[in-house]
């Protein structure tokens, strides 16, 4: 494989898809050496078959808003790769959603799911619909209209969606309800469902908790204790909330959270009580993070990201490309020694290069945020055997999966000088499993 040629071919065939190109380039650069040790891969043109999704569904979603006006949005589902199990991955509802973003997410998901040790292929879907500012009824009508198209392409053994940005328990509930009505089956084709109808305990917490468990594994390699470490978190949605919750319980001090309008800086640290305010603000009131600063009298910075604040550890948990090269340099200059990604691809290539050059502990999203989809996999298992596991059982399995992912990263990412390149480790480990599965199943 010649990475440059593969990339230029992809760019020519799929122009105007910058996020997809970015994600593919990052993976190919790091797996090139391992890939080229296996001449049989090229013979089977594994690389193109791995980079180009198996299929992509695009559809119009039509719904009626509270004023009686007819609205249209675009809907998508990318079925990227099912070599190791059914297509699996979240649904994103955000105004920025387009094919490029969903293709990058589905590509990343394929390697992430491979790392989880569970039998899941990679997929992703979504819409440019934004739930923000919409009434419950509008969200419900949209979800129902979306699934009226999507349902025929998904199923418990084919493709199992879940949540992502803009899609939480409420949206999954509405989508699953409509799915069941159309498909006339009750086998758990979505994950992240409510606990009363087949959801798994710890699924809401899983991405945030899993990221902290991964961070603990990284810190262990250096003998560093999390207690009293100052942590900058971005985002204030599902992943950020449970990241902060776990950090507080371990005695770390979280000083920032954010949303798409700006960030708050609380030098005293966000404690349990303040976090409860954020849970209510974001999940019930659906308000803005600015209101936290108003309530607790701390700093709020409009239109900015938190990376200029001094911290030991950064846990980006909002969206892609939210840490650029300048942000990375600011973090490093302030003494940040660990970055663990809750979001998917939050660091730009420039930022990643800075972290790796500085040899700090740096965990890419596909390893660090894999706890969410892992517990989704455990939800699928519980649905299959028609049993529910206890909170302790699921949490113990999540911890053991995150440790396993850390070991896989170490296996392929440890350099001669002892530095663990988690980017390389995660990409090569994730790739090798998918590659072997694809080779064994013939040319498809
Ligand atoms: P939520 O919708 O619950 O929260 C998203 C948060 O990020 C909100 O605070 C939101 O602010 C902010 N945000 C979203 N888009 C932007 C943007 N363009 N610029 C700045 N801020 C933005 O989503 P999740 O917490 O579920 O997802 C966060 C990240 O974690 C995403 O990258 C997602 O792909 C990733 N992830 C999620 C998993 C899951 O299980 N949910 C699993 C693995 C990864 P606002 O309220 O203003 O929109
Ligand atoms: O990016 C992700 O891993 C998710 N949004 C979760 C996917 C899932 O199927 O639980």
C-alpha cells in the first residue's frame, strides 16, 4: 500500500469530504508499516474495501412542526463494515451533520468496535435535524419520521443504532418505539434504550466512565495518582457529564465544561452539587452552560474553548476538531501531561503531532471512548439472552474491557524507548482484527 496514492484516489472519488479524508489519513499513516508486512492484504485490495463503506443510505425526512409547517431534513445511515459483527454505531442529530462527518464516524467506529473485544461491525447515521429549541412533540414526530425510512435497513443481526450528539435516551426511546411498530419485533434493535424496555444499566454512564477508566490505566503506567489532578473537560452532554461524575468521585478537580456557545471556568472545581445543577440544566431544562457561571459566580467565556486554562489533564468530550495545533501548544505550555478523548476525533492532525512529539499520555477517541459502544454490545447480549445484569456486573465488564483495550494499544504501540503511542497501538490493533476477519471471509 502506498498511503499517498490511496488517499489521492479517495479524495478524487469522494471530493468535499474533509472529515472522512482526515480520519482515513490518520489511520493509514499509522497502519502502513504493519499492513505492508502482509502482502496478501494488497492482493485482496483490503485497503479500499476497508476505507469505502459497504453501503450508504440517504433519505429525506419530512415532518410537521408545532406551527403546522412542513419541514424537511436529510437522513443517513452508513453501513461501513460488518466483518466482525452486525453494523453498530450511533445516530447523530446536529445541524452540522453531512455525509463527510458520518463517513468519518462510521470509519472510526469500525476500528473502535474491533477494539472492544465484542462482535460488532461499524456504522453510523444521523440527520441535520437539531433537537435544540424543539418541543418534545416535535422531537417525537421527527424521530418517528426518521425511523419510518430507516427501519427497513436495520435489525438485531444486521445493524443496531444507538445515540450520539443530540440523541440520548429520549430520542432512542421514540425511535425504538416507531421501529417496533414497523418491524413487529422486540429484539432490541437499538441500544441506549430505557431500563424498563431492554436498556442496560450503566449505558448512560459508559462512555464517560470508560474514558476515566482508560485514563487510569494510562496514569498507572507512570505511577501517577488521579487524586487532586486538575482536569479540563469540554462539552456538557452525556459524555462530559459522566466523565466529570467519575472524576469527582476519584478526587480529581474539574475546572471547565462547555457547550457550543462557550465555556465555564470554576477554579474551585465542580463538585457533586454543582454537577447535579448541570445534569438538570442540560437534561431537563435544556439550557446553556452560561447559566452555571451566573449561578455560581464564576468565569464564562463566550465563543471559546477551554484549552487555554491551566490543567494537568484534558478530556475533550464535545465534538470533532475541537483541539487545534494552537490549543495543543497552549495545553502543553501549561503543563498538561495527559489527554484522553471522550469525543470522536476531537484533535486535529496538528494537535495530535504536538501531543506525540511531546510524548505525553495521549489516548485517541477510538480507544478511550469505546466504553459507550462496549456497554451497547453488552446491552445486545442481555437482549439476546433475555436477562438483565446488575449495575456491578456491567461496570465490572466495562472496566475489564477498557483494561483490555489499553493492553492492545500497548502491544502494538510501545516504542523502543518505552513510550506508548496509543494512536498507533489502537489503529493497528483495531485494523488487524478487521483485516483478518475480512481475509477469512473472501472477496466481498
Ligand atoms: P451530547 O449531545 O449529549 O453533548 C454534546 C456536547 O458537545 C454538548 O455540550 C454540545 O453543546 C457540545 N457540542 C456539540 N457540537 C458542538 C460543536 N459543533 N461545537 C461545540 N460544542 C459542541 O453528545 P455526547 O455527549 O453523546 O457526545 C459528545 C462526543 O462524544 C461526540 O463527539 C460523540 O461522537 C462522542 N461519543 C459519544 C458516545 C455516546 O455514547 N454518547 C460514545 C462515544 C463517543 P450544545 O448543547 O451547545 O449543542
Ligand atoms: O461514537 C460512539 O461510539 C457512539 N456514539 C456509541 C455507539 C453505540 O452504538 O453505542
